[in-house]
């Protein structure tokens, strides 16, 4: 292989052959190959408007993102010219994803990018690989950020663990997804309606009839399922990864049955993984507000184009208000790397995702009796630790992230952020294409949190989006989650507050929802809707079932004060005067703290009008004015 003249190495493209690989033969020069070129951002992504309270953010729509941050047409033209010069064909252009896909023979690809391609044998599967760096023309160096697809080695493993079939004295009770949601106090009056959860799968599949039967047996209407093919990936049941696919769908679908589930099937390689994520983020058909990822691999020693490009995609998701939940790994602090050092899983280590760790959960009388770090003596433990690739984010500065257990004691991005039931001994009861299975792993925690966020998004009326800054800054001191203080994952120990095993802890769904609702409220805003259900109105009398300080629900009523109809519009003025709106308004209804009605103006014309109620709170189970 000779280096191209007038070319430079592509930053971050250097690869070595996988350990335990054996070269079989050169790639057939006529083999057709597709590669993805990711181009530079025309302008930096500014997340300052994406990190406040959900109701205060100024997020971009997918259309606005394309207009502001889509690939520069001149950059695309230069790539097209490069393709033509090297006998390559442009098969896809996505401006919003900054993506240009090229196709051509292996010989043309090798000549265009200055690489030598060979087939390799490996115990975990054969692959097409390369060594060294990719080279690109000097004029493309500032434009092309990554070239994916020349090497198609697997980059991720599913993060599930099966419970042993044989009975063991260490076995604990396992749960259906709704039972786990109940133990974690998920809101019961929400179903995720209006939301879409994207699920990334790099293999496996599911049987439609068996999937529908599972939900029916739980007494749940089967969710709407949409399959999306990326780079030729398909719903292909019949291998071990089916357990991952079924776990993801069944946990997310049972927790948020009203949400659409869009499953993005892609090949397990760097090109497929990144293309699936960017497809989901910018999908204008399904418009996911949450992405669940239960695949990952240990961070490499240095940042490569793969990690950099995927991380930038997650940053774009934050700007769009898309929450990405990622499993943190199932092999403890070494993350399946036997070099005596600690490693965290990627993409869980990206600062722009919600990294999900694992616990061992035990219950008694429908309540949590015990919850500790998941670390089985016979194998399997939650991933977590300190990133070697990503620096400490500003929002983690106050979380007391420990130094890395590795030499040098680097303080970087701490993983995970949150946790949930992951021990296969206390994990989920699911069905894999009609066969009952008990399963764990942080693979189940990512869709669990994705489902919870779908419920929260439904109630907020806006996406939670980039949750991490809120979680670590505005909410950290409110003890909203179930803090895990016992156990370890090898190199790191649980402790009060944040730790590198379980983050801030497992979810208390209703408490988290109430805290997010309260963020950004003024002193005049009502707060009763955060802890009251069955809210209704009859004339000017507001009724609800509100929880007292012990969690007991009480039926309570309040006569609304000071609301009148002023020429067809609802207004609220003096809270010391009786309301009069009910005399000239009809079809009066309430949704949360928003009162709606049809009111007549002075000419008798009827207007649809609404008003946000002010200063109403739940005072220990009773509706009152503050």
C-alpha cells in the first residue's frame, strides 16, 4: 500500500487489527463496498438554550436544525468531485446528518483512501479490516470528519445477562416490567401517548405475533411498532441477539404502552451504529423524543473518528430535545478488558447521554425492601467508572467524581448517571419469540428509563431532552432518586450521593416528574397538578385526589376565585372575589392547571379560551390557595 500524493492522514482513523485475529485473504478487488463520510459542522453547536428547565428551553426543530447546521453545499460538492475522480458513486446525501455515502469496488476504495483491505478470522466472527490510517486529499482534510465502512469489525455487544436455568440458592424474585415500574413509583395516569421511543438494534429480531401475545398476557394493549432498516439491517430473528431486541421492546412498551416504538436495525459495525443513531435523531417520519441504546463496548485508549462522530451526534440530539438512554455495561469496572485496568463503556461515556447502571432489587409487599449495586459473585456486575476519553463535564463538577482507579488518577466524565434493576437474579420476565425468559443486564435499564421519560414528556407537554445538567445541578440535592449506598463493581464503591456504580440511583418516577414540573415555576404558579390526580371541574368548583405527606390520597375540592369572562376571554384578577366565568361560558374543562372553556363576547360570539390557574397548591392532601 502506498500513501497517496497530496493527501494527509484522517485524524482519528488509525486502526490496529483486533487481538486474536488471523488474516485470511485480501478482499476481492471487485467486492462492492459502501462507506459513509461525515462532514464538518458548518457552525458550532450551542447547547446554552438546551440545558435549562424543560419549559424554558429554546430547542430547534429538525427542520430548523437542518437549516442552521446542515452540511455546507460547497463541502458536499467537493466530496462529489472526489468521488467522481476515484470511480466512486454517490448513493446518498443527507444534509441534516452531514452525511455523504459512497459506493464502489474494493479496489477503488483502497485507491481513493490509501488503505489495504483484508479479510480476518476472529473467534467472535470474521470481518473485513484494515490497519493504519485513512488518507484523504489535502483539500478535503478540513471538510471530512470521518470515513466509516472500510472496516466492518463489530464495535458493540448487547448488554444483557440471562438468568441461569438451574435453580440456585442465590435466586431472587424476578419481575414483569409493570411490576418494576410500580416498585419505582412510575406515574400511573400516563402511558407515553404522543411520544416515540427509538430503539437501536445491531442484530437479532422479534416475531410479531409472539410480541403481541406477550403484551396481551400482561393485560396491555400492544404498542405501535415500526421497523426502520439502516444500511441493510433487518428484523431478523433467529440468534442470541433476539433476547436483546425483545427485552428492549417489552420493557419500553410495557412501561409506556401509548408510545410508538421505532426499532432501528443496523449492522454491528461503526458505520451501522452511527448511521442508526443519526437516522433516529433526525427522523422526521417517526420523530423520536427518546432513544434507547443497549449496545456498547469498552472505550479504546485514544479517541478515534468513531467515538468522536457518535459523540457529536449525541450532542445534536441534545439540541433537538432528544434524550438518549444508554446501558453502562455488564462486566463491572473492567468492562470485559483483561488488562488489569478499569474501563468504562461507550457510548455510555458520552457526556450527552444518560448512562444507565445496574442494581440488585428485592421487594416485599409491593415495595422496595433492598437495593444494592449489582455485582454477582458468579459473574456480571454493573459497568461504571471514569472515562479515559471525555473530560469532566461542567455539570458534574459538584458531584465529587472520584479519580480514575487507573495510574495517574484522571478525573473525567463519571459513569453512570442513574441506575435500575439489572441483576438477572432479580431481573425481568420477558418472552423471546414465544419462549419465557428471565433476563437482566443494564440492557433492561436503558429502555426502563426511556419509558419513564416518555411518561414525563407526555405530562410536561415538552421533551425532557438533555437531562444530565438538570439532574446534576438543579435536582441533585432533592433526593429524588433511590440512592444506592451499598456494594461495588470492582474498582469503585457505592456511597451516599453520586457514585461510579449507580450514579444518583434508581428512579422514583413520580418524584422526578413532580420536580421537573416545578422547575421554572414562579411564586404565582400552581403546583397542585404535580401531586394530584383525577382533576376535574364542575362550574367553578375544582376537584381532585391529592396525596398527603404520607402518600395517602384524599378527595378535595376548591372553589376557584377571581376568574371572569372578559369579552370572550378567561382572565384571573382579584383572588378575593368570586368567579363569574361559569355564568357565560360552556364546555368548561381542565387539563393539569390549564382551565379551558368556550366563552361568549359582548356580541354573543363564542371563543375558545384558556387560562393557567395561579397560586393553587396541595397542602397535605387539600387544595388551597397560597
